[in-house]
């Protein structure tokens, strides 16, 4: 019988092929399908249901009037949004009661109601946004501001809903979703750069602007600031982030939806 | 699209994954249902512990659900899924600092007995019992390998993946997979020596059924020992 081999022993002496084959037969016999136990299956099903419910709670339909691009909210943004929705809903109810009372009393104006309704509708239909840079925190602060207004219907009308959800700015592109190929990355990025970026004189890289067709769907991720363009990469949705030019060059990153993984990063000549 | 996709058996894994990324709520469940038994088998054998395997499988499932958008189509979807699940299992093993030399947990033995009872359904009960014993011995021996060796052997020798696929799953070179398998098999040969001898004996008996056990054919017919005294040259 062969002596046991130490786990890290060098393979100076190859195993006898017949003996190795016998070991492999034993392993194959012990392998094969393994039915999933019921308790584990139930656990997985429950976990999957939670994941689906979590994702289903995210609105993934563009808001045509605001030219929203489909990017579901991240979890934190969703929590903030639910909070605002509840509070705005409560505020709307208060205003509705006030309007009702006003109707009876023949008094209260409509503007407050309209503003709250508009804000509420915006909260319901707001296209999702990415969580680029520090904008999530900024928007949270803005949401809190809106929340305060919602809780005080007698105060100034709720701020313009656009202020609540203006990060990142979303732009619907007219053409089809562009493809970025790994094999022709630079060419594709340069073409994308020239086709989608604004003139340097009017460009503002201090915010995030996501440009994509209306049906572009992309899981949220930390895309960062700059001009973001929805693309198809290796058959999957992705975002190309054009960063603020430095001198005569500009960094461009291909970022995976969902994970935020930087799939490619390159430096291009800045558009002039 | 969801129902149609789910019900259509010809829909590829990649299409289901793409549908999931595109927002189809049912696509991922359909995809995972296709592979979860096999993923479970890999998780169970890689972890050598049902609870850890269940945790690893669930963690892998969640990661796959959320990171589906990162799938680039460079490998088969099933390879991608295995990679996520195996990595989740290995991470759990490392973080828990499982001592590989520990005896196989009793609950795994019990689990395996319950889940693999079908083994002996179509064969002689005595043979089925032997098969179950061999499997238990193999699992026990596997638990004594390093995590990396065990993962490679589980995937190559027990699940039938090619070395190239396993290299993708384990994110290492093919040569590394081969090396881990070779070292692991050598280690197992020592740990499972009794089974190998028994198998060899069984094969010999199978070749000549009913024959009495005689000396091996290779044995020399001449008596061993020092050569007979040579005549003196004197």
C-alpha cells in the first residue's frame, strides 16, 4: 500500500496511473447529483422571494415628462424615497382635508394642494438615479428639506420636485443603445465621446448626467460624477463615465451596472 | 416575457440571465432552479458541512442575483454560477477557519445517508451498503484535504468539469488546477488505501469469478532468498 502523501509534498514521483484512476473512480462514485434538502430549498426560495420583492419595489419605468432613464434606486435612496412618499402622502391627506374644509367654508386656495400633489406624483414616478459621488447625501439633505415642507402644509409650498430628484440629470438619447466592444474599445469610446458629450465650453462635470435611450435598464452603482452614457458591453448594460478633462486628456471608464466594477479605464484626447 | 421564458425549456441560461437583468422577476428563479441541485452538491462537498454549504449557497445565490449585470458572457452561465457559489463557500471556510483535519461532522453523514438512499435501490442491498460506506469514506478523506485541493477535486473528479472550466471557476491557472488535483489524489490514495486494495481485489475476483484465491500471477515461482550456494571454485 502506498504511504500517505503529505498535502504539500512535491510531486516528484507521479502517482501510478492505475492507482490514480482507481482514486478517481471512487470520487466519481461519490459524486453526482445531490438533491437539495427541503429545508435548504425553502430557505433559498424565501431568500429569492425577498430579493425579487426588493427589486420589484423599485420603479423601473422612465418618467417620460422628465426624460428619465431607467436606473432603479439603490437601497438607501429607496428608503429615503419611501419616507418622503409616506410623509408627502400624509401631507396630501392633510391638504385634502383642508381643501374639503375650505370647500365647506368656501376658503382655502388650491396652490398648496397642487404643489403637494405634484411633489407626491414626482415621488411616485421619479426615475431612479445613480449614487454617483456625494450626490446621494446631497439628495438626502434635499429630501429632508422636502420632508419638512411636507410636514408643514401651511408653510411654503413643497419645493419644485425637480429639486428633490435632480441628481443625476437624466437625458434620453434619440438613437439606439450604442455598443462598446472590448476589441475596439478606444475607437468605440472616442466615437461615443464625440457623439454624446456637450461642447467643452458648456460642459459641467461637477454633476452626474446619464444619457441613454428611454428603455435602458441598469442596476444602480457608484458611477461617480461626469457625463455618463448608457451602453451595451459584452451583451450587457453598462455605463461609460467620461470624467472631467485634465488638460488635453479625458479619462473614460466602462462601469458595470449593479456592481460598479470598472471594466475598462482609458485616457482619451479631450474633445475640443 | 417572464412566463414564456420560464416555461420554454429551450431558453438558454444566458437568455434567462439577460431577462433577469432586464427586469424579469421570474427569470432568475427559473435559472437557479435549473442548477441548484448541482450547485448544492458542489457546495456540500466543498464545505464538508451542510450548514456551511447552505449558507454558502444562499450567499452565492444572492450575489448572483445582484451581480447578474456583471456577467460578461465569457464563460457559460453555469460556470459563472459555480464560481460565485464556490467562492462564497471558500470564503466562509476561510473566515470560519474551519479545521480541515476535523472528523467529518456527523450531520453530514446523516444528511448524505438520507439524500443518497436511492443509491442502492436498484442493486443488491449488501452492495448498496458497501457503496454507501465507500462514499462516506471518500467524504471523510476529502474533508482532510486543503480547501483548495478539495474544491478542485470536487469539481473535476466528482462533478465532471473540465480542467479549463475549473480554472475559470477557481480563478486560477489550469496548471494550478492540475497540480491541486494531483496532490489531492495522491493524498486520497493514502487515506483510501484500504478501499483501493479492496477494489483491486474485487476486480481480480470479478475477472475470474469462483476461482479459489491463489497466489498472484506475478509472484515468482522460484523461492526467494539468497542464491543457492555456488560451487566452490577451489
